């Protein structure tokens, strides 16, 4: 009887996460793998309820189409596992003769992968467990960046650039535009908006969770720009905090099933605060799931890396690696060209850990990102996707 494989998508979707499924399937089929390649329908819930699809039956055309389809094609969920559920999962894997387990997700998902790996060892079940990173938040450690981030960064920077062109249409305008990005504890997405540079006269202020937000200083900068007939763009991460370490809209926050604060609403809170304090007309824009779901504005670099990293996951599995996540290391070279090398990183070094924006990459006095960040991020947004269209709209592929 052949050994089988299971791949699970976990956590929030991205524009490129399906590339990691396709890359894995393509590499396994290319290598001559004879077992079934299962996909879990609905993330970890699908695994616990044995709802699987055989991905090896997808045609080459269907797999190719998945590469430009945003969202998690297999379905995903958020669920806080307990030990008894992990043990149940191992029994299901054993029943299905699944010996290869690939988990695509962020730092919380890498914790799940580690738990599965550890419990399988305790139950004496030989299982190869490999994590495949994805995160628009870019907060996974042991990797230069996470698949999904480059495309979200490109979408946000392009959107801000477009809005700057729009407001520049009114030479005498001096209003405030607040753009809220995701970013619970880290400001990688808000920081990406600093890539949107142009010759307009507007002021751009960026606020990230890694640095304290001083309301009075912000209001002063807004009022100065207003007096000088300049528009102001405030880029705010949803998890930004004040000088006391509190969320700036602390009193409005609720908590989710994982006991994490349900962030958001920062833009509306600041809009009301600015208008009440200064009388300056302010609009608020929440990018929400747009920032993670646009394949039209995806980075080709990001798309290709999401595909390649899962091919590397299978290659490492064949070599006998387990209990690892495949990370991306940026290698320096004489030409200073962008080059990524894929290397295995122990799950114990990744699980539930977060990578923050280096404080030296943020100019606290000007509330902008430094050249070091720009150099880091520009490489990740290069290249464009050519998306097949029908009746003027993208042609996507659904699996479930």
C-alpha cells in the first residue's frame, strides 16, 4: 500500500497561497509519487472531520488556473486545538496511511504543525511534518519574508499612490485621508505604504505598532499641513498603540474565539478624534480583506516564491527532514542583486514567535520609514501577473 500525503491551508487567505498548494502537487507528481495527495477541505476542521479531496486528480490546466486564483482554494479556518484533538488527528492520519503532512500558514499554524509533529512522535507514528510559511503580516521569524506579504505590500502601495493622484486633482485641497491596514502586533503592511512615493505636495505619516503613537504630535503635523494647503495621508496599522502601550481605541475592542483582540476601527476612531479636535475634514478608509485578495496587483516575485517554496518542502521531505518550516534567506552578493535561498528551520524556533519591524527602520520624529526598509521591501513587489480574462473579469478556479 502506498504512503499518502495531506496538505492543509490555515489562517487568513492570501493572494498567492494557492501557489503553495500547486507547487507541492506539481513537484510530488514530477518526482513520481504514487500515493494520494489529499487536500483538507476547510483547514483543520476538514482534517478532524475527514473531509478530503484528492489533489492529484486535478488536471494540469486546473492546477495552472489555481496559480492566479486568490483566496484559500481548499478552505481554511481558525481553531485553537487541544491535545485530545491532536491525538485524534494522528489516528486519522494513521487510518488514511498519511505519512507526509504539509501545513501552510503563519506563526500560529507553525505551532499547530509542531504539536502534530510532537504528538506523532509520542504516539510512535512515523510522520513527516513540514510547515510552509504564508503571512501578509510578514511576522514569521526564521525567514527573510513570508509568501503573501509582497503582494499585499504591492496592493497597498499602489492603492496609496492612486489615492495621492486623486487628491492631487484638487490643488487647494488640504483634507486628511486615513488608511487602515492589517497588522495586529507588527507594522509591515503599514510600512509598505511608504513605497508609494511621487512628486505630489501631500504629507504622509505612517504609524506602526512597534513605535508609540503620540496623538498631540500627530494633530500638530496635520494642522501644519492644513495651514500650508497640503493634504495629509495617515497610514495606520490596526494594532497601533499609544505611549502607554494601550491600543488607541482600547475601549472599543472585543475578543475572538482564540482570546485575541478583534482589532480594527482605528481609522474611524482617529477620524472622529481629528475632526472633533481640529475641525479638519477627514475621511477614513479600511483596506480590510482587499489587501490580501488582489491577484491583479500581485507581485510576480511573491507568486513565484510561494510556488517554489512548496516545491522545496517536498524536496526536503524526500531528504528526510521533518519538524521544520521551509524558510527563505536573502543572500548578499557582490552585484547586490536580490537572491533567495530556501533552508529548513526547526518548527520550535518558529512556532508562535513574531518578527517585528526593526525600530531602526522607522523614523520616529518624521513618522516615516527609512531607506533600509525601502531597500528591503522594493525587491518583494517586483513583477506583474498576466491574468486570463473573460467578459472583462479574471477567470478563477474553485476546488471545493
